[in-house]
C-alpha cells in the first residue's frame, strides 16, 4: 500500500547595549513573550499654533502633514491618523465631531481631525482648509501663546485619551509635535515640571514622541533633551539631537517611523555553552515586496478554483498489479512506504515531524574562524542582521557586546548552527562582526548600519558548482593595461552613491501620480521619478574620455535596418476564408452536429445569419455580434 500525497526613534540609529531596541514579530511558541501583532498603527500630528505668527513656517508644517496624509492614503489607508492644534485660543468642533463623544477637549487645544482611518473625503477636507488657512485660522482658532493656561501636559493628556478611545487594537502609537519653540514653558515654572512628569506617562503607555523642529537652529537643551530622554527611558548623557532638516524630510515622505518593527524575522536563543545563552533577533537588510497571490479561475464562469490536499491510499494486487481497494484518509493518517529487500517500512508524518524537531529553534556556537577564510562574494542566500534582545534573557546586551568586541579585536567570525524555526532545515552560518560607520552630512541614514553581527549563510557541497573557466579565460579575451585604465576612469566618473531610501520604483511613482491626478486633482512632476542620475550629465562626465576610448577599442559600427520589400499581395487586406462549406449549411443534420460539437463559432457572421434565416425564418439586427448569433442559434435548436 502507498499514499499520494512562510526601531528607530529619536537619537542615533546605531545600536547601544544600554538602550533597548524596539523589536517584534516572533516565531517562538511562548505565548507570554510573543508580542501582539494584530493591530493598527496610530499617528497624531500636533501643530503648535505659535507657528502661525510666522506663516511661512506654519505653511511648511501644513504642507508636511499634507504629504504625509496623501502618502498614507496611497500606501496604507487603514492606519489611524489624527490632527490636533496646540496653544489655540478657541476649540471649535472638528471634522466628524461624533468621534469625540468620550473625549473632553481642553480650552487651549483644538482637535481638527479625530483619530481615524484615512479616506478621500478627509484628505479633501484638509486640502480645503489649507487654501483658506492664512485668513481663517486666526479667526477660527486663534493663538494663545506659551503664557497663560496653555499647558503642555494638558495637550499630552488629550492625545493619550485619543489613543485610548481609538476603538482599535493599536500595535504602535506615535505623537508628532511640530513647533519652533525650544521650550513650552519657562524653566522654573510649575507647568514645566508637570510637562516632564507627563513624559513618564508616555513611556508607561508605550507612546512614541517625536518633536519636529520647524527651524534649523533648534536648541534641545532647555526642555526636549530631558523630555525625550524620559520618554525613551534612556541616559541623558547619550542623547544625540536629530537634524531638524532630516526630521522634516522623513516626515513628509512618511518615513518618520523607520523602526524595525515589521522587519524583524523573529527572535532566538544563541547558546554559547552549557547553561549560557543570550537572546537575540534577526532582521532583513531589505524590505520584501509581497505580490498578490495567484488565483486560478474557471474560464467558463470565472469561479475561483478551490484547491484541497487529498491523501489517497490504494491497495494493489500482487498478481496483476491492479488496484483492489482505494480510499481517502486525513493528511495525518497517511504514510510513506519503502521496500528494503523484502521488508516494507512505513513512515508516518508524525515520525517525520519528530525527526525534523530533534532540536529546538535557535543558534548554537560551534567555534571560531578567521574572517579572511570566508570568500568576499558568496551568493548563496540573502544575509541577515542580528541584534540583542534584553526582554527574553536579562543581560543579553552586555554579553552580546562583549562577544562582538572580542571578535572585532581578533578579526574572527563565529561559526554556528542555526535553526530558524520549527520544522526548518538546520543551516551553518557565520557571524561576522560589523562596525557602524558615522555618516556625516547625509540626511538619509541606513537603519541597519550599526554595530552588530551579520549572519552569512554557508553553503553545503551541493550548492557549490565546479565551473571550467578554460574556455573563456584565455589570452584572446584579455584587455590591454591601457584599456583597463581607461575603463577605470569611466567607472570612476559614472560612480554614484547608492541610497536605498531615496531610490523609488518609477512604475509605482507613475501610478501614484495618476491616482492623485484622478482622485484629488493634484499634478505631480514626473521628471526624475526613477531617482537615477541624468543621462545628459553622465555623457558630459565621460566626454573627455571618449576620444581615447575610441582610439583603443575603435568606434562601433552603426547598424542600419534594411528596408523590407513591399508585399505584392497584402494578406491583411485579404478577405477571410470561411472554415465551413456553405453547401453543408443547408442540411439540418449538419447544423445539429455543429451545435453538438460546439463548433458554431467556426462559422462566419454571414453564415450564422443564413442559418437563422433559412432554418428558423428569423431576422436579427445588423449590429448583433457573433457570440450573440451563436447563442441565438443554440437557443432556437433547444426549442
């Protein structure tokens, strides 16, 4: 018998052992430590009304929010977004005021847009507000200023209430404050202390706070240095202010939350020896683009084909090899049978799963090797990046840091056995220590470019091919030293800095520009969508090298296309030849046979009209199509 039968917040993006890394999305079976990942992201923009005193800054802040709204509408309109004005003199009713039934709005704050899902009507409402903001904002909202009752902590309390009354399970909450003031209150005031106390509430409720300065020379020291440190539960001595221009650029591109929340592939335990383990997480260096699933449909009615795995057990006769018995079993009830001599051996799926789960998921240290023994280019499997995880095993960050520094000092890599998840194939990997480089003057910093280990998957013997290079590695294929030097100059002139954050998909950008033009009547400049250097500038860079290039290698011959001879008889203008003999259409039995074989489509439109006229005495309209004529003939035949 036999069977047939897938965090980046404020401060430096580099890893530090004293600062937790925001991580999520685990493959572990422990439900207590597995984070809840079934929720939405919430983002509230808070605009300081004091920006209205300098309308250029206020207009820039409104434009940043506009770009974020449009980007959110195109990318993922299920995320929740709200807009609040702080330090206002009035608080009129917001758009869709019924959403604030359980929220009390304080006097000096105004909710422009309650926290909710984006839609076309919401974006259009915001665009209409921007058109009249210069004249109507002062009349409708007013500016209270930093004095009086404009309490910063009250605004934070309002935003916390909006998050709590969102009505959805939130996987992340972010508060973005756009201002040009270095401090909301005087340093020695009670309101200043109350604002700092509110920072611990944000930290306790896991709400991320981002301040986006609307001026380039922004000073964090009076207030926001201590406030952001309290929110992030970090060390104030390690605080590094973000570049205001960088923050504004990231926010307008909807890249403010560039944390690794959705890029984490899971967490695992790295066993260093008996009773010594650290916990870590691994990440992708790139963002996977998930394409829609393929759907199989029936041609006749476009119904979706439902696929089902069926295990069928058949019993064969030993004499004539005929199937004597056949029945279906569940997937876990089948088995695999192999014959070793005269002895049949059955293997059940449960036994196979026990063999595949001999080891728990994780990583085990085997030894160390020199990094120089690893080839520079080994295109076997995409590499991953590894960070420590303090939440599972306490002290993992410091031990991870010690291992990283030791490997970096001795220029060695750790060889480990890595099992990504249950029922997966164990793989040999090399942990290569990498040190994050400090990038100056670059507003787009790669996220996974800090200190840590790079996971390089080592191939097995079956993955390595032996290629004979003797056929092409000969003297005839070698270039002269002069030619190599010329092309080195060409490569140097055409070299460009690769920044994945600013390179976009031109097809997606063109699609988004068309959607904006149709939905919101917004015209987008299509020039430079690809993010690649201009071809004319590239030609200008190598213009001086082209003469020497042509002198060494010669000029390419321009291939001109030959004209084709004109056809004396154009087949495209020839009349279509009928596939059915017209004399046979006079026979009633022949018409019935065509319908039975479903071959009426081989007749021309004129022949179908003759069939209806001769055999059924029926006249049809002149504009009737061929499919309708075939259906009409079949209908009359059935009668």
